[in-house]
C-alpha cells in the first residue's frame, strides 16, 4: 500500500510528470512508460529508427538489462529510481557530439542542485557524485550521425529513493542516492521534470553555439581536474594528472610531473590521488 501523501512511491506516469514540466521539447511529445523493460536506451533507439521526434521520452520503473558505459549493466530495481532515455536529433556537427554528453551531465547536475539542494560533482565525462558516491550515470548512444542526420539517444539513470541497505554488495561504498545524500525521499516526477529542464537548457544552449561557456562551467564542477587519474582505453592504461577538458571534450592528462600531455576522448577515469 502506498501511504497517503507519500509521493515518492507513486508510479511514474505522464500525468504525474505533466504539472511539473517546464520544457519546450523534452518530454512534450511521445512519452512511453514501461513497468518493465530490458533497457530504455534500447527501446529509444528502436523508436528513433522509426522516426520518433526529438524530445520523445522512454521511461521505466525497472530495467532487466539496463546498460551502463563500457558494456556494464546498470542496477535498476523497481519503483525507487529514475531510468529514462531521450531521443535527440542534434543540429551540431558530428565532431561536437561528445560535448553533448558533457553538457548533459552539467545540466542534470545543475537541475539537481536547484531541486534537491545538493549540486553533484561531475567525474569526467559525466558521472554525477554526491559525497563521493555515484548517484547518476549517463549513456549517450548515437547512430547515423556521420551521414549528417541520425540521432543520439541520451539515457540517464539516477538513484533517487534507494536506501544504503538496498545496494547490492558490489555497489556498496561506491553508489549513492538522493535519499542517502539528503536524508529524505523525493517525488520522482518532480525530479524527472527538473532533469528534463536542465538537460534541455544545456542542449539548446549548445546548439546555439554556447560551447565555450558550457565548458567553462563544466570545468568548475569537474572533480577530476587536478587529480591523479588512471584512464583505461581498451587495453591501454594512461596514468597522470588530469589538467583540463579541451574544446573537444577530451580529458587532457599530463603523463608524469613535467611530462608530455595526451588527450583522452573516452574511457574510464579512475581518480587515484589528490595530485602530484
Ligand atoms: C553509466 O555507466 O554510468 C551510464 C549508465 C546509464 C544508465 C541509464 S538507465 C536509463 C538508460 N537505459 C539504459 O539501458 N541505460 C541508461
């Protein structure tokens, strides 16, 4: 039974979202809700291939095969968290697509700051952390962009009302939630609406040429900069000090004190220390 007035446990529906929605495009057209789905990203890609319009939203209460970066799975227990994917058709040159994922992390983080009063740090490229624990991850998957048109599916998973005692053992001490960071439960519809607004604002600003401003704000929130990192790119592992995020969204790493630098475009950046 849902206790009267406990909105944190209401199922997430378009009707619940509607009153909170402040966007122009994101979540304004098609909204597909699933009680159970394999992956909202998988479904959104399918819809995009069938010409679904920009801003179409796929939402799920639980995912049986939620996808994380690097082929990992995304822990998706029912009813507690947010799992959603948006279809984007960016008016951006192909080489600027990576900036989209940075802008999305920034927009989602700003939205959480405004709504729940705690602004997450960003671990490059777009993990959101509160108190050092990962609360959200973004997975952008694009198709057909090299041919000029194409689409990007932007998937976001956010741990909202998940208690520390509900984390699987392999995530204990690494993953957090809004509940764990703020000590209270949240109405997922309100949080989702805020995220859509934050994502849309950054997306439109980027399309309007605001990349330098976005990057400047991103660098301020990026916890990775100035730290010693180990970046795994396939079999190659780079270790050094993270100096900057360059105009292409790559992490610039100094390999050894005073040594040469290299720019990393993708990969898992584990923070190993405070700096040299
Ligand atoms: C990461 O590894 O940090 C990215 C995680 C992205 C998870 C979200 S949950 C909603 C959407 N659907 C998926 O299958 N993955 C993304």
